[in-house]
C-alpha cells in the first residue's frame, strides 16, 4: 500500500471515531458531522478543536445531571426540575 492511501485510511478511521464519540457524548448530529469533516480534512486543527468541544460537552452533561427531577403524578415520568409540564403526558407538574 502506498503511504498516501494509508494516510487517507487513517484519517477516515480517526474521523469515524470522532463521530462515534461525539454522538456518545450527546452532541447533536450537526456538531458530530462538523467535527468529523474537520478532523478528516484538517486533522491539525480538527483534533484539538474536537477535544475542546468534547470537554465542554462533558461539563454541560455533568451540570445537567445535577438538576433536580420531578415525578409526574399522573404517569410517573421523571422530568427535569425546570419543567412545568410532563414531557410524556403534558400534565401540569406541581411543587
């Protein structure tokens, strides 16, 4: 195999791993595709940007995990504490 082909295969694998991890971290489809393309075509810039975005997604995810939750009295769905209506049945949530 030629070195150019190995480089393209390596970039493809790296881009696919970035996409998979971005989706696993809960990033949107747009971010995942953008990071994938950036990592594939500009790996010198894409990889550091990917790690910055990934660390920020982790901080956001951990902050959301600390939000209190409220159970719906009608259906029992566990809702984020900042909602006034149940996500599942639209019932009004009370304090």
